[in-house]
């Protein structure tokens, strides 16, 4: 099994550390007879200070909101990673990705997914392809901002997270985290994301070329 050290991935000022643990024996509730169970744990630096008053109440509300957002990120990461990992090679086991958020200045989901992909390649996990994740924000003027900052995301009409398969160039995951988007603007953003995904996948292959390529 693998018990990897944390490795860092940074996109602008957004930064995460990712470690891969396993394949290791699954807990009974997670065990699958024909494949490995893929799980993700997300850790953030948020917390509620001791004390009372309105400040604490506001922080508690924000922490509760963050818990919802983080659960959404975890579900998205699981959904993107499971189909590309060769889980049938390790039945009745668990592959765990532990993602530690160091800083969040936008494009967090893409940063986490690219970090998980890098960690999987570094750990030598077998996969069918390399994913490249890109976040796009659509402005009121109809412009597409690739890998936006938090300020750019807040000022945008919509934020979309894309993940592309580097082998087929196909879109394998898409999530709109805020706002609505027209079909025309969606495909403009998807095209920009696809180009960015190619760069990311090539960079990962070059960085971890010593590992067995999918």
C-alpha cells in the first residue's frame, strides 16, 4: 500500500497539500468485492474562536456555510477521481485522498482536483487518463476569466468548474457553483477550459514522467 507524504499544488494564491493513502484494507461499510473504494477528506484552516457575542455567532454561521461548501467539493472530487482510477486492481481496499487547504483565493475545486491528480501520479496509482481541471468565471461584459481569484469570482455572473480527459479531450466533469449561464457562453468557457486542461495535463506528465503513464 501507499502512505504518501503531502505534496503541494498551487494555482495563483490558492494552495493545497494532498496525500494519498492506500490501497489499504477497507472498513466493512466501505468494502467492495470487485473494486477499491475511493474516498476524499478535505481539511481547511477555518475555526471558531472561544468567546461570545455577535462576532462568534457570525463566525459560526460562516463555518457552517463552509462545511456545506466543503462537502460539495468532496463529492465533486470523488465523482471525478473514481472513474479514472483502476479500482478493479485493488478490490476490498480504500484509496484515500487527504486534501489540506492552505489558502483559498479562487478556483479552489480545480486546484484540489489538479492536486489530487498530481498526488495520484506521484504515488504511482494506475489511471486510465490524466485529468486537467480549470475554473472559468463569466463577467457581466461576457468575458471569460480563466482560473479567477476570489474577487473575480464574487464579481462574476457565473463560475464554472471543468475537468477534461487529456486522452480524448472530452469533458468529464462540469459544475456551476454560482449564477446561470447561456449555452453560448458555456461553450466559450468550455473551449477556454479545454485549452487550459491540455497545458495542465502536459505539465503533470512532465513532472511525474518517471511514473508509469496511463
